């Protein structure tokens, strides 16, 4: 781990940012060192490959040279459409080193959506894995769409010593284009700059916990890149797991013994579906989730595992750090830390990070006070500069200098914030607003047999819940429906017209979110 004095010297470098962090930390901390700081777990045999910072840079520079040979120039956009692997990070480093702009696209995005997204981004090049080549060629031909396409393997044949020096970035230079989850339609292209993408890292690097982190984040997402920036900057070791099924995760935790595990909420949902042996998770002190707020039922199961320090003693149970964020933010916005001793649930997302300014607005753009539900808005250097090639949509998401997140929240007298819904998912029933996420959380917390729940409203203004029951559930569907509706009456919410039994793994997007727009179409 890097001591605080030397870390301060690095952070005081005004040129340090997302576009050059790997070179800055190598120069400051790792020059001449062969210390292994990154491990990749082989998906099949669970074997590890270990890399030093020097080896990561050398690999990225070879990739950069191949881009040079291909004719990629500074400021050109290169879209990356891979399998879920470390290749995203390596190509991110390579392209930034020559001043080009990587646009990371989740490899699970189907080719029809990919084509629409490419039309929006208008990249100069597309790089793919060989497995995707035949399908891409076919789709482009059918759509009469033209774009230079390269495979990773073809790029490798052009590698030689790079001729250019490392590109020098200014704070507002674009260093990455990401994309939203696409839960409301076509994913939006999100801009990250040299300064904005590193702002959260710079602000939180001294506060990150653990010296060995297991990352189960999707490689194409900004959260994965930010985690590696944060961890490498402070000298923590990161083990990366690309395969995200529970059996692989359990084995990886048992064999690599991380003290921190970080993933999107969906990964934890899948893990909690299994019976978990405490002996497999003895090393874990912190679980970190980033993205949507996590559910109490799943959090409580995870914090019963592992250990933590209290009053100088090692005691059973771990912490769950619930970070609320979205693709438009290079770092999370809110943090709520759960422990075996805490009880701050009911979709409490805690407080914003100190370097994030938040406000709540009504539909008329007026500021709201405590206990009033409204639109969450954020102001921070970590907020995106906007949507690539879509200035009008960018401006529509701004209000009084804040960026609207698409979330509905309220805060209490202690300035603790509570997430109740996404703006697109709130429900109007007899001219009264009710909130699907709030209903789902209550159902899962109060009805023990319910493992997951998703609530939508049909065109006929009927409420439908898609529910996954625990395997051990002996109650009938009718019994569960009656108990859920009894809860709805207690909360003064309208009754459900029906419950449909459905796995949480159905109708999900590329980042694991349940696609309520598809469920609404299903119920139509």
C-alpha cells in the first residue's frame, strides 16, 4: 500500500487525471518494480495470471502501436465491442496514450441496438473480437452501414515499438465514451473527461478500504475502470473475475481470499439465491455495490458472512457499502454503509459524498424541502459533460446548474436520502403517485417467501407484480397474493390485480437491470 505522504505528492500533481493515471503512478511508485498488482482469474480452471504495473503499461503500449499502424489519430473515436474481459481496460489505456477516444460498448448489447448506438456515436473505427466478426459483417451489409472494422487479433499482427510520446491531456479532454444501460430504450452515449473521470478517485482514494479487492464489475462499464484507477493509485491488489455466476464467485472468494468484493447489485442477487457457507467467505470484510440501491433482504444475508474489526477485536459479520450511481457519473453519488448492528434500510441511500452537491426538484423546477418526493439532481466535477452528439438531450437533463439523475428521492430531517423510484417507473393511480421501487422493497422485506419482486402498471391502470419465490416456499400463489395485498392495504397502496411468478433472470438488460418497459409490453 502507498503511504499517505507519497500519495499526497501524487495527488498534488495538477496534470494527473484519467487519461494518464497509469503512467503517473508508474513513474511515482512502481518504476523498476515487478510487484504484481493485478490478477486475472481464468474462467474455466480458476487459474490466475498476475501482472505488474510495468507489464500492464507494456501491453497497452504494444496495443497503442498497433492503433498507430492502423492509422488511428488523436481525437478519433474508436468503439470497442468485446467479450467481457480485461481487453477493455488495456485498450482504454492504449487509446488514451495516443490521444484517441475509446468508446466502450457492452458486448452483451445485441447487434440491432449496437447499430443504432453506432449511428448515434459516429465513431471512426470499430474494434471487435473474432467471435463477433461474422455477425457484424452480416448486420452492416444488411443495413448498408459502412465503418472500418478491426479484430483484436488483426491489431496484434501490427504491434511494434510506439513512435509517439504519451499524449498530454487537458482537464476537459474527452478520454472515454460510455453508455447507459438502455433500460428505457437505446443506450445514450456518455462523455467522460480527463478531469471528471478522476475527480471521484482523487477525492476518495485515501478512504478506500481493503488491500485485496475482488472485482466482479463488467469490464465495459466506467465503474470498472474507476475501480482500477482507485485501487492502483493507492497500491491495492485487484483480482478480476469475468465470469459472474455464483459457483465461480464462491470458488474465487474461497481461493483468493479478498477482504473486499465489489459488483453490481444483480451479481449479489444471484449469489444470495444460493445457500452460502460461512467458511467460504471468512476473508471478506466489505461488500461494495454500485449502481441501483440494493435490497434489504440480500444485504442482510451478505453481512451475516465474513468478519470486521470492532474496538480492536475481530468479530463475525461484514459491512455492505451501498453506493448509488449511474452511467452519467464517473463515481458514485451516495453511500450507505450497512453492518450487522445497523438498521438504515427502507431504500435509504444515505448521504452524498462530501464533494457532491445534491438537490431535489419538483416538476416545475422548484427546490423541495424534507420529506417531499422529487427529482434528484447532482452537481460535481465527476458528473458527465453530457451525451455525445446529443446536445439537446444534454440540456434537457440540466436544471439550475444541476444534472438530473432520473431518480425520485426524498430526504429526512437528518439529511438522509431515500430512493423511491426511477422517474420513468413511478405510477399514477387515481391521481395519486405511488412508487414501484418502494412497493417492491416493502414486499421483499415483509413477505419472507419473496426473493425478488418487480411491480409495473398496465395500460388499464392495473398493478402487476412479477415475483420470484424462494425455493423453500410452500405457500401457494393465491396465498402469497393475499398476503401481499394485505400489506398493500396496510400501506394505503392500491391492491395488485395479479401476481406472476417469474425468475429475476428474465427480461433483464445488459447490466442486469429488470427491463420494466418490456414487462409493460408483456402485460399489455
